[in-house]
C-alpha cells in the first residue's frame, strides 16, 4: 500500500487528542500522546538542495509508515522552516528527545545517519537517556 504522502502533497494526517502543550523559548507546540512515539533521526545535511529534499521526503515517508503502524512519529525535518542555524535546530531536537519516555518511546534511525553530526549526537543523547534506538525496519517489525 502506497503512503498517501507520496501521492498527495496535501496529506492531512490523523491527530490524536491534544493532552497539553510544550513551552519553548521560541514558541509553543501542541503535545500529543499516543501509545508509542518514535523520533525519526536522519541526516539533514547534504551537498545539494535536491539531496536535502530527498532526505526530508524520506523522513516524512518513514513517519507516514510509522503512523500506519500505530506509532506516532516525531519528525524534526518537518518542524520549522529550515531557516535556523544548526545549533538552534539542535536545541529544539535535544529538548524533544528529552521529553520522550524510555518505557514506551523510541528513536528510529534512517539510512545515512552515520554521516550526520546532528543525527549522531541525537543517537548518543537517546542512548544516554535509555531510549531504544532501532532502524525503521525494526520499528515496523519487518526484521532486524
């Protein structure tokens, strides 16, 4: 089954009931809680704009697949306008990871994360907090 996002740019995903808000210095975000949440980590830096767009698209498609499996995806590639500097973006990402619950949430690493300083830092933070770190296939139960 093809993910709707792949064929429809106006994809309007399901949003579970809002349980509260997270307050950050740069804005307020609605906080949603489903049974499981998965932070999707991937490389966000690439030599060309086309490659950056491919990476962002891959993260969004992975999030769609996780959502179809009943896991609420957190996709930092979809948060914001991509106009902030690296450190500002990482502050937001670190805060998001610290809000995850190691008893029921996880981090999903997409292909190419090894080449990204940000994804590597996110992975190390998740491991230090006790969050499970898995591949997309493992999160979806498709094998190791």
